[in-house]
C-alpha cells in the first residue's frame, strides 16, 4: 500500500502558480518558435495541442482524484475538469498511459526543430521546460495521490 502520510490532499497557490506558468510558458514558447518560421506548421502544432489537451484530459485527468475528490488540480482549475470530464475510478490502462506519454513527448519534441533555429526561443523554452519536468518527479510525484499515473513515485506502489 502507499505511504499515505506524505501524500498531498491540496496544492497551495505557491505550488500551482509556478508550475502553471512554466508548463504553459513552454507550450507558448514552443508554438511561437514554430509560428515564427511557418504558419502552416504552427497551425499543425496548434491542432496537435488541442487534440493533446483532449487526450490528456481523457487519459490522465479522468483517473485523477484531485479534481473529483479533493477539489484541486495543479495544471487547470479543478472546476473546468469536473465540467468536461467524468471520473473513472479504474487505474490508467495501457492506452491511457501511451496517450499521456505521447502527448507530453510531443509537446516537448515537436518544437525542437524550430527552436534550434532561434537561440532566444531555445533558451526560453528550456528555461520553462526544465523546471516543469524536473519538479514533477522530484516533488509532486512523490506526494501525488494519482497512483496509476506512469510518473508517480514508485516507492508508493
């Protein structure tokens, strides 16, 4: 069973604001770097982001306890998730896990071609990206109640 004493029931504003700024910042910088070079590829990336958001909501958020049981979420206002998603109590399946990883990977990998053409965008992207993806496994995943998430800290399983 899990080590419940260290699991978070809520996230503070001090935790939410920086993670939202860095997560949305890397997405915006990635998109801007693509649009700066190509309107068509920028639109394609935007469509990927829209479908990716739907996939993330469907694959990850519907299984997460925070919006549905604790009225909280790190990335979005929990009321938004509760309005558009229905809680699924079963653990994430292989398709959910695969969809989640593909979307997160795509958010980071797709813009790289355009980022390497512009050092300012490249630096800004990684200024936002590194803290976002470092803080999850080092801090949030260790305290998270979403035990079926593939990035949840394994010592709790």
